[in-house]
C-alpha cells in the first residue's frame, strides 16, 4: 500500500512539475479577507505580479480546493487582460493535512530517522565482524606464534566476535519492529487522509499585457465547506445589575488552505440558497393509488431515519482563549442595512483548515433588565431566577445556545430562540435554593364520590413560597387546572384565589411579592365530574 501511495504521489508530482514548468511564474496568493456565511464563505486573495509584454502564464498557489468555479472573479490594473483561468487541486501541499494526519506524518518521519540510525549501527557492526574474521584468518596462518599465544588470541577474537553477532541480532530485531511501526502508521495516515480530506488548489491564469508592467491581482471566489454558528455568553453580576450579553461565533472551515491573519466578516446570508424567487406551478388533485411495499420496507424506514439522525449529531465545542470582549466592540462594525446582517471584525484571525469550530468574539451588549423569580412547583420544586429584557429586536440575534453565568459562576446552558419571542426575552439564570417552594395535596379536600351515574373527584393543593434572602423578591407562580375535550368530562368548583386563569391553556398565574423571611401561601382546587365506569387518562 505504501509503495502504491509513493507511485501515486510521484505521478501527481510529475503533473505539477510539468504544469509549473509550462507557466512563466508561480506566486502565492495571500488570503486577506474571508466573508463567512452561515454556510459557505467568500475568500478574497491578492498578489502582485510582474508581466512581460504580450501573453504570459502565472500559477497562483494557496487557493482553496472546494471553490465554486462559477463564483471565481479576477481583477487587474494597468490594462492587463485576463484571457483564461484553469483550476486544479494540489494534493502535495502539507498544509492540507488535518492536525491528526500531520501528527501521524511527523511520527513517520521521526521513526524514519531512528530507523536510519539503527541501520547505520548494523552497518558498523557488520564491518567490525568482517574485520575480526579477516584478522582471525591472518592469525591462524601466522606460524611464528606459539600454541599458547595463538590460542589466547583466538579466544579474544571469538569473544569479541560473539558480542558483535549478538548486537547485530538485537539491532536487526529492533529494525524489524521499527519497520512494522512505520508500516502501521502509514496505514493510519492513509485512512486519516480519507476522512474529510480537502486538498488545496492552484490557479493557472493566462494574462495579456500591452506593455511590460507590474500589477495587483485580486481574486475572489466562494467555498462551500465553511460556515459559522452563533453562540452567546450571558453574564449577570448581581440582581438589578444590567445583563451583559456577549455575541460569539463558532467559525469552521475545511477549504484546503489555512486562513492566516485574515479579516473576518460574518454574514447571516447563505449563498447556497437559490437567488431566484419561487414560482407556483398548477396544483393538480388526484385520487391516492394504493402502493404495495416489500417485506423489507418496514425495516428500511427506521434505518433511514436513524442514519439521518446520526448525521445531525454535533461535535462538542473546543475551548477558546478568553478575550476582553468589551474592547472588541471597537473592532466590530455591524451592518444591517441590507437583506442580511454582517459583522465586520477588523482584528485578524487564524482559522486552520481542519473542520473544527474556532470561537470568535463578535460583539458585546449591556442590556437594562428587570428580574423575577419563576416557579412551576407541579413540575419542579425550585424557583428559577429570570432576567427580562425588552427592546432586543435591534441586537441582530439568531437562535443559538447560551452559556449563562450568574454572580461569577457558570450556571448552565440555555437556548435563545428569537423566533418564538414577542416583546420580552426571558433569560433563565438558574435555580435559587434560597427560595423554598412547596406544593402539597390538601387531604381534607381530596375526595371521590359517586352520585347517581357520575363520579365526582375533587383535588386541592396548598402551595407555599418562603423567601430566605435578605431582600424582597418578585415571583411568578404558575400551576394549572385540567381542560376537558369531552362533553362528558366536566371541570367545576375551581378555586384559585388572587390568581389569573387562562381558559385556553388552563394555566393559573400568581404574581407575588415576598418579603425577607416571609412565607406566602396560595391554593388551587377543582372537581372533575365524569360517568361512572369510565377512567380518565393522565388524571394521576
């Protein structure tokens, strides 16, 4: 397998050598700006090229490998004309390797150096053995030595020879193991290169210059294997302090070239979507025709659904160095005058071509907020602190995960879904164990009675809220009364003193103020009447 890879690399290298030899000049195009969309990115590269009078060809390297060739655009100056462009991938650029593949390749090279040292040791040992064997022949042929002296010399030679033969055997065994490790790593490298491997590219451009000149060349093109997803950090230092919202982005790319010290522009657009407005075709109605499925169809559907779910699994986020988000606002310009919002980040960033997410700080906001506690004791016995923010529409937020920090500690992760928010955005700051909430059944009112053909089942719950904090709190308490969808099931004798009842959802809401060390009590009760002999689903 390794030998085949070497032959393939040699063949590709020969193609590149012939292409490079055919071109007059080879230049590296410097990637200066990357406009990253939610899916895809537009790269801007520049180079300065010196051209002779007439036609000439230049190969530009450091070009992404998955470019949309229809999006390719070149601009020049000094009356230089672009006659043609030819794109091809570059499989020999080491920068195209993933970090894991690079690590394996480095290990192979290091072990190759060690193998060379072992091979040299074996060569030296072989020379020593050959020299001793020659000296032994000479000594045996020298009849001028006494028997004792000759025997002593031969014993010395044999002892030295025996040690060298042992060393040679050990070195050869070590060399064999080293070859086995190198072969194993070679297979791992081959497999790793098959995983989302995206080679870089190069662009062969034919120019025409009316006179010898030097001109700046600007290349722009769109790549598909890149994008960004929003994420937020929400920090609250204490109750009644403003909410600090840090807008961040997880940027990824596997274009085949590293984005080194580039200017990033994040856009909420998506160039992969069609630019054409939809057109309605005639809507014809017809009767359904029965379709006969094979025996294996029932098994194929769940498997297809599972495969789709597997593709939707998202890798965990990689940690990123902490930055001073407050000062970053000076380097970010927000433009929402067009169809899409863009964030122009003037600080340079390095985004390797590894397909991994890299955290980029975008913008920070300090938002006035009101605070309340929120409790649903039927579902959870804890009270949750919430920060309520209004006038959030101008923040250019997208639906995203939100990391929540309260009083300097990480609380947990929530989700900001701006699509389902009206005028007020509620950020949950986590549980507050200093607010004690209890919901207990009132046994004095719990009863089941049969009257005629009907059953009357009564329920009542006592709810208490105790504030052990040193300051008063505002808390929204929510419970519910069941709703009937059947005329034979009747809800009556409802009780929810001081609460607000929503007939559509059945929810009962209390907005309460609880003083320090005070306990406030509320009550909810109702009776369900239904025919005898029937049972109600979900009642208990």
